[in-house]
C-alpha cells in the first residue's frame, strides 16, 4: 500500500510540474508577451547604442584636442610670446562701395550689409 501511495504522489507531482512548465511556455509565446519582450529588447539595444555613441563622441573629442595641441606645438602657435616683438597689427576692414547707401550721418556715409540681399 505504501508503494502505491508513493508512486501515486510522485506521478501527481510530476504532472503538476510538467503542466506548470507547459503553461509558462505557452504564456511566453502569446502575442502580448512577445510584443513586450521585443519592446524591452529594443529599449535595451537603444540604451547600449546611446552609451556607445557617447563614448565614441568623447573619444573623438579627446583625440581632436590632442591633435590640436600637437599641431599647435608643431606650428609654434602654443610657443610663448617674445616680449621684444612688436604688437600684432590691427587690420581695418575695407568698405564695400558697391552696396546701396543706407544712412548718411554728418559728413560720413555708411553702407548697409545684408547677407540675404543677394538671394
């Protein structure tokens, strides 16, 4: 009698376990669950892509700064200024006399500049 009860209990437990496993698998294959899983995977992939893009941008910026410093040293731009050299010249802008007159003040005429004028 004890043997039959043991094997009956074992069979019931195995049946419950198998039914639970099958039901879980079937629930995972429903369209709603598949849509949620796909959305979660897409969000996860988007976050990974964003993180890698940020790291790439930071690496590019660091490389640009390093290369700019190397070029500045090579061209002598970063060299200290010699105090005996004269001050740099101030360039005066040349007036464009082909543009129409806009305002006449006292004895001085100014010309307007509108970069959208030619378009």
